[in-house]
């Protein structure tokens, strides 16, 4: 038997009342009379989780991935058979049960440092964190025994994790956690921002946090009136205000603009770098420019989402991100992706090859006296191009879209004919109790055609969520369905506001490619607002830069080439980027460093000469 393979059965998908046990009937060992695939009732005296008639697969008897007959036969894609990498010689750190997800390795919290974890969704990052937070005692793969810390300590004795596990066993670790989905906070908390923050301020640092995260304007507002970006900053402040040994931050960037991301990153770095007390900070983050700025060391997580995950030993942040992007882990000698993700180090030539979609004059609009006002300089938008839209939150980007769509009349200037605009808002709500396939087929007749599948379903990896209901989707799944729904509409102009939120790096790249290809092949225009600089870099042909004073006045410059646009945008933010010599990826310069000063002097904020 292939003892280096695991069988994973998704009990939410296994539906024996709707199939004929094709998996068991065709399994070669079963056909020779062995009990490789049996029902859970046949295997267990008491089939604890899952239904009695659902299947159990013997990993001892199974022939491994090269057979894979059951995987093919199952009508509901409920089975995965996977040969584990040979390099994994240990048992898992935790397994959720027989035929369930297995996690190999754990990150090592490091006193006084920020440890990053980089990897796809569903790879076990949260599981690892729950273990380190003492919420879940790792069972070391022994799913039928009661786990205890003594055994965990035996396993990690002599490793870097030993001292930490000793403290966990003695129940000495205090933990503060920021959840991934801040949108759910108002359901659990009634009161104002100040009420919430005062309750968590164990370190007496509230006023400095309010200042550094610019929470002041909303401090007396009720939590349920806050926008996603405001909630994100309040949640971060509430976590950092606690007096803990171990801080776990599950994504700090969604809904924040770049300035806010950099401020959040510096705050977290300072938290670890505190002389009063040894604090370890563990951050899961998919915005690579921010992760780069934030983390002192990095664990890469790889594997097969939903089936198994491996947390590597710590790497330097620079190497970890580079290896992740190139798709090859050096120390592990492991390919995690067939091809590498690459960046253009030099500004692309401005393309004006496309035909004109829209030429607009100077426009002005305001929401009333003393309310927000927006000035737009005349510009041209081409068909088939992707325009990256950058600028802080609350600066008029959505207002501009409303002008183009004709749903808002400008006070100054006028547009000839309104365009058909398909719009994905920044905060995606999906509360209709409807299945994903029903929802998407209600939007387009193209649903299910091979072209639609190739252009939209496959790059956005929607096949496995089609039979789920919208309210049951995770944040990342909901985002991908919302992007699919927007691209499926018939329109001239597609405006997507922060499509990267809650997507992992792989999904960001795939979504980016889907948007680009769609714009090109349908000869339409996509305007994509995003605050992940890597995503904008991979996505945009040109840039539309908004600046001004959020919530007071905004100004949109005409669309520009990438070099000019980035320089304008980053000069406003006072941030410069250098290039990594190995991958060409942009890296934020330390403020006041030699490179930072040189680049500011020469006005090259983004496309600077290579780092040596
Ligand atoms: P990540 O944080 O990397 O997205 P998670 O640690 O949340 O990943 O989950 C990894 C896998 O473990 C998921 O596929 C999930 O289905 C599975 N999983 C999580 N919790 C449980 C549980 N209580 N029982 C069984 N499987 C679980
Ligand atoms: P962005 O898309 O850049 O985040 P918006 O265009 O949504 O910015 O909003 C810009 C400013 O206008 C914000 O301060 C917002 O509160 C305000 N605003 C947006 N819509 C309205 C409206 N209908 N009435 C009054 N103010 C509005
Ligand atoms: Fe049976 Fe394993 Fe083959 Fe599936 S992969 S049919 S369980 S031997």
C-alpha cells in the first residue's frame, strides 16, 4: 500500500441517497473482496460525525492517487486521494478525523517578532493558529484518541516550538485575535466604537491607536454604522489594545486603502517591538507588499486546499515571498505551482491601440453645499483596456462611476450618452437564499456554455460552489461569485471595487487574468479599484489616480500610463518602491533610506533601478 497517501472525503458532498456507491463498486481492492471503501456504519461502532451511510476509505488498503478510480466515479466530487510529498516523514500535527483534512507542521511564534504565514485559503492556517492559541489540542494525527498537551510536548521536544508548547501546556499563554471577517462584528456588538475599544484597552494605549489608525471621526458612532474599512481598523485597534503574549491577526488589509495598510503594518511591527513585554505576533496576509513590510520571518503554507496543508520551517520574509511567487520552495525542494508570477520591472509603453469607448469633458459634482465634491479632469477611456483606479477610500471613485453610468447628474460638464456599467461594490452582500448556479443563470443566458465556463467559471474556480447557497459561502467564495456576476452582465464598462478582498494570492492572480482576458476578448473596458499594489501591477494597462481629502473633496486626473500614474499616486502617499533582484517584484522602501531619498529626488517612485 501507498502509506504516503491520504484519502479525504468531504462529508458535505458525499450523498449516498443520490448515488449508487459507484466509488465502492469500482474500487479495485473492493472488487477483490477487501474492505477498502465501506460505509461509516460498517466501519465504526458509532460513526460520530457524518451519516452512517456515508463512506469511509481505508488509507492502508487504498492503492493511492495513481488509481483514483473512486475520485473519477463520485458524481459529487466528494473524494480526494492524494500522494503526500515524500519529504513529509512525520505524522500530521493535527487531523480533523478519519478521511478529513490533515495539517503538517506548525508555525513558530517568536517573541518580539512578527511571524507571517503565506498560503492559499483552506490550507490549514486557521487550524494552526487555533492550536497555537490553545483552542485546539493537536491530535498528532491520532484521531481516535483524546489529545493532550503532554504528547504534543513529546513530539516537539528539542524543536523551536518546545518552549512555547510548554507554556501552552501550563496554560500560561494569553492570546488576542483579530478575526478574518470584520463584517460580522456588528452582529455581536451593540454600542459605539468607543464602548468597544474601552472594553479591550488593557494596555492603556487607546488614544495613540485612535490616532495612528485615524479612528477619531467614527469614535462616537455606533458600530453598526461603520463601513468595512472603518470596522477593519477598529477591530485591529481592539486586538492590539489587549495585553497578550500572542497576537493573531487574520488578514489586516481588506477594505483598507494603501495609506491605511501601511499605517496598520507599522503599528503591528511596533507592537512586536515592545520593550515592556515579549509579544509574539502571527499574521496571515495575502497583500504581499504589506506582508513584506510587516513580517520578520515567514512560513509558507502549501498542499491541497481542503485536503492537506504543510507549514514550512521559517524563511526570511524576502525569500519566502520570492519562493512563493516563483512557485518553488528551495529548502523543501518542492514545486508548489507550475509557473511563476512575474512583474514588469519597466513601465509598459502606454497603449493607445484600442478604439475609444468614451471621451469625457471636465466634470464636477457635489452632494450638496458643504458636502463632498468631486472634480474630474477630461479624459479618454479605450475599449479593451483595464484601467487601475487608485486613491484613498472616500475620495469619489464610486461617485465617478455613477457619473459614467448616468445615475448621477454632474453639476458641471455633461456626458453625451450614459454607458452601460456593471458594478461590483466594495462590500459584497449575498443574503438571497439562492444557490450559486441559480443566481448566475438568472444574470446571463450564457451561463453553462463552454465559452462562459472557460472565461468565467474556471478561472474563478466556481465549479465546486455552484450547488451552495449564497449565504453559506465564505468571504473569498462570495467575492469570486460577485466578480463572476459582474462580468456576466452585458455592459460597456465593468467597474470592480476591490476584487482582491478575501482572496488568496493564487485567486488574486487568477481573477486578475480573468478580468484582463474578458476586457480584451469582449472589447469592453474594466475599471478596477484595488489597494493591493501587486494586483494593480499585474492588472492595469493605465491608471486613474484620485487624490484630495477623503469625505471632503476629491480630484481625478486623466487616465495616465503606469509610470506617470504610479509616480503621481505614490508621491501623494510619500511611499517609494524598489525592485527585488530575483523576481522583479516591487518592495516598499524604508522611509528615509538611501533608496527612498534617491528615488524621491529623481521622481521615480515605482519603476526604479534594480536592487543589487
Ligand atoms: P485556512 O485558514 O488556511 O483557510 P483552515 O485551517 O480554516 O484553513 O481549514 C483547513 C481545512 O480544514 C478546510 O478545508 C476545512 O474544511 C477543514 N476544517 C476546518 N475545521 C474543521 C473541523 N472542525 N472539522 C473538519 N474539518 C475542518
Ligand atoms: P470612494 O468610492 O472613493 O470610497 P465615494 O465616491 O463612495 O468614495 O464617496 C466619496 C464621499 O462622498 C464619501 O465621503 C461619501 O460619504 C460621500 N457620499 C457618497 N454618496 C453620497 C450621497 N449619496 N450623499 C451624500 N454623500 C455621499
Ligand atoms: Fe479504491 Fe483507493 Fe482506488 Fe479509490 S483510489 S478506488 S479507494 S484503491
